[in-house]
C-alpha cells in the first residue's frame, strides 16, 4: 500500500510538474506566497529568485530560510536557502540553494546572482545549476541564465520584469526535454505607506499565461503586516502575515489550490547588524 501511494505521488508529480516546476524555479519566500506570488517588484533577499534586480533594495547582508509544503505530501516539499551581500560601489551579490521532492523525484539547485542600480532603474542577472533526479532513471544537470529589471516609473508606482532560463536549458535529448522558460512582468502601487498593491503576468513559453495579484497591509508599520493574493492558472488563493522583530523577519502564508489542496509557506530572514561595506 505504501509503495502504491508513493507511485501515485510520482504520477501526480509528473502530470503536475510543468505547471508547478515554473513556480519552484522562480518564486520563493513567504511574502511572495502570501501575495499570490505577485513578487516581480519586491526588493528583499528573496528577490534573488523572484527578480534578481530587486537585490539592490537590500541594505544590509541578509540570510534567508524558506520551507514550503504543498497538499500535505512530503514529495511536494521545498527547502531553500538564500543570502544577499550588498556593497556601496559594486552592487549586491547573492547565493541561493534549494531542494524539491523526495527519493522518487527531486530537483535541487545552486545559483549565484548580482544586481546593480543604474539611475532610477536596477538590473540583475543570475546563473543556476539544476539537477533533476528520478529514481531508477538517474539524474540530469542543466545551467540556466536569467535577467531582470526594476524601477520606480512614477512616484509610488514600480515596474518589474524578469526572464528565467533565457538559454532554454536542456535536461535530456529524449523528446528535447528542457527546463521551463518563464517570463513575468508587473506593476506595484503604494497609495499609502501602509498599503502595497501588486499585479503581474507570468508566462511559461509552453503554457498559457498566469495572472497574479496581491495586497499587503501594514497593521503596525515596520512590525506586523497582513497579505492576500490569487493566481489564475493554478486557481490558487492565498493569505499570510509577516512579523519583524529587530533583525529577524518571519513570514507565513497559507494557500488553497482547487482541486489539489492546501499549501503552507514559512520564511525566516535575518539582517546582519553591520553597515554596508565599501
């Protein structure tokens, strides 16, 4: 019975993979999850995966841990580590690692990225090495190259765009299997210091577009925020909260995807109490 259930999970993973894999490649963090993954304009440590250009908003060295579970199955668990290191003159640099899956099917990556501010805009680029493994069939590795841009186009209105896997990295020659190539672009509007509204479109080149939107409201500015969002392609609604205590930021999000089930997302990030180095 246990073997049957594990095989069933593998079959579901294969059917759901292309829809989920794009999200696992370039959507990270509890804040993003709580806002329906409308995160292309965010500027935090998780920008390394969501839109590398957003790293320029990191003012102090930061470390982040992210854990995500979908549908109550261990096979759909993601664990990620990210770090950002800003400098005054040479931009901001980042390192990321993640693992998704279990012994039957898994994907893991290590990546490096850099972002630099040019006037009112920021640009960023990232390279990732991915390994995808299937029990009994071995594993394959591929390198992806990505780039993004962000900027405040008019006061309190922000634009972001990110292209993941521009080189359309190939995993296997059989049926020309490749990692998803994802393009996303969106806007964010801050009508008050307490409220942020965001919307974006994400397009896997092999699938229909996903329209995402989210909102974030600071109940206590700099201390406690509430979030909500949705995604049309995955029929997913989400809600979450964030709490900041000095250098520690805690973000949690809960998602409901019809008909697959619920997901939980927890992120911890810590700002090192040091000034920006030269």
